[in-house]
């Protein structure tokens, strides 16, 4: 019994399949025209848990199923929302991310910058850069990532 428990905890593929925490966790900050925007709880949607302190929103989603999880971020004063689409390609994956959303209304661009990490098939974590730009006038403002 003890040996089986040790194997489950030490062997990463088993550990992440038994993982009881939030499978998607991240931090989001928003800047509009070089001014940090203070988000509030009403600006964040699609999460199981969220906490806003100053210019940073910490978000968490229980996850645990294959597919897409959308986190909505309303940008105060802009009347636009950004969808952060996190894809879970394995039901047992654990994803962590740090994301800056930079809006430039003069140049009509939204830039997404940061990093995310996820697991491969054997439970090893890999990190990836987020560096994407989109026109502010696009019908849908969305960043999509996941492994």
C-alpha cells in the first residue's frame, strides 16, 4: 500500500492524473496606452476562482477535462473583452501562465506577452513564450495557447 502511494506521488504521469488542485492557473495584467489598468472582480469571467489585487488578476480553473477553457477579461474604459483560451490536450494536464495584455489605441493593436507552461505525455513540464499581436479592430480579441 505504501509502495503504491509512493509510486503515484513520485512518478509524474500518475501524480498529475491524481492531482487535486486547479489545473489551470494564471496571472493577468492589462495596460492601455502605457497606463496600467486596475481590474476588478467583475472584469474577469469563466474562472472557478479569481482574485484581483492592484493591477494583477490571479485566475484559476479546476479543469480536468479535455478541451478549451475560456477566461474572459473585460477591459475597463475600452468596452472590449479579451478571451484567453487555454487548451487542455490531455484531461490531466496542468497549465500555468503569466500574461500581459498591452493595448495601444493609437496604433490600433493589442499585444499579448508572457509565458505559459504545460506537461508532455510523461509528465515533464515545458515553458513557452507568449508573443502575439492582433488588431484592436478585429471582431474578436482572443489569445489561444496550450499543450
